[in-house]
C-alpha cells in the first residue's frame, strides 16, 4: 500500500479522508466513500464512520479496511471495559496496538470522539487531542484539515457543515478521496 504523511508527521495511509470538527458543543465526523486498490477505484460508497457505544461515540478510520474493522471492534471492547471512558479506552487500545505482535502489523488510523473529546489513535502509540477542535487523517487529511481550520476561523458554519465542506474541498484535490460523504454528529 502506498503511504503518505499524516498531519502529525507519522506515516499515514492513502485511499481515504476522515475529519472530525468541534464547534458550539457539537462534534461532527465525516468520511468519504472511496476505496482504492493501488491506482484503481474499487468502491465509491463505503462507510468509514461508525456510531459506537449506543450512540455516544463516533469512530472513523483510514487505512486497510480489514485492519480498521479489527481495531474498531477492539476499541468498542475497550469502551465497554472502561465504562465508556473515551480517553481511557483510546490509551488502552494504543498500548495494546503498539505491543501486541498481531495488532502492530495493522495498517490503519482511527479518529474517535464523544461529546467532550476528540482523539487520534495510531499504532505507534499516539493518542492525540487536537488543539483547535479539528483533526483529519488519510491521504486527503491535510487538505481537509486546512479547509476546516479556515472555515472555523472565518465563518459561522456549524460543525456538520464545516466537516462536509472541508471533505468536499479535499475531494477536489486528492485523487484518493471522493465526494460521496457520510457525516455523523453528536452534541446538544
């Protein structure tokens, strides 16, 4: 699988874009629908955003689909083990992901969010909370991140609108990102 650089400088993965945006006590997470195999589009309407924990947590993934589904299952198990504590579940998943011989071969990244917190979780042991309320992963992540930061700073748009428009902008730039967008939202 071809690699790109993610927003935090660690190796990232091509073939998708996922973004989470916080504004006005709401968090929205959006993902494109494109699945690519090398330089070929094999699917255009994949869902890369999941609602977990009885509707209280959002999770989005970039990277190898089977690897991401494995990680999402593990993350959901960690949420249950740690009484729905997003931060604790994310840290425990990152520790297990980094130290487990099988898991550390998985090539994916996750963004997880609840009503109060947004985190990026990686296989290198990173659990990162963004400063500005926006974080993105995948091949179009840098484009979506830049667009979302500008929209947060210069418009009154809601979190859902910003996530959608930032992803639409990324889809116009990144060949591994399409404009079939799924958005999920939590908040007041």
